[in-house]
């Protein structure tokens, strides 16, 4: 599947450099760990796919790889059953390989954005509103630490 857009590309920088570019503090900084930037897609094709489809930012289908990660598999399947149809979530998959002893982290999916929710494109919606959609959804559905 070719992904028609990617909401935002990661910016490799520091908070100090961002303040040089934008002194208004009109930005949000989230640290990337060492996983894969992914889009979780529940689209029109989901009628033919039982899984929530997962793609890298380059469009590679990582659904199988993520489902093989036992620590997040059940949560991904649960996410699929609870998400509204035609939803796209932007996030990062921290796999077992990425969870070295240096980080002392467990495999998980970090969600950052909801560019499409229930078929509605939200890219013109303020980011904090999109972030609230995700956090409220996760809270309301009692997701474990495997998806944040």
C-alpha cells in the first residue's frame, strides 16, 4: 500500500535549537527513543484485513513484524477492535531489539498523533486537540503500558 501522505517528518534537533527558530514557544517537543516511526492504519481495506495495518514512514508494511512482537500483539489487536473505522495514528514502535539494557525499556507503541480519526482528516485541527483525542481514547479504554 502506498501511503498518500506522511503528516510530519521527524526533526533531528534539540530544544535549544528549536527556540532559535521559534521564540514564541509555539511547538511541542517529544523525544524519539530508538524505534521505528509508524503509521497504524485502519482503512477501507480493513474489511479484507483482520489486522490493523502498520507502515513505516517509507511505506513498508510492518504489520507482520509488529504482530510478532508478543509484548504488543494483544494490545494492537485490541486497538483494532476499539478504534473507529478509517483511522490513522502516527507513532513509534519500540521493538525488543530496540529495548537494549541501556534504555531499560519494554517493547511498546508510542502514539503521537491522529491525522485521520473516524474518516475525518484532522491535519488542519490544532495538534493539541488531536493529541487529546488519542489520550482520551487510551484512558477511556484502559490501555496497558504496551501502548502509550
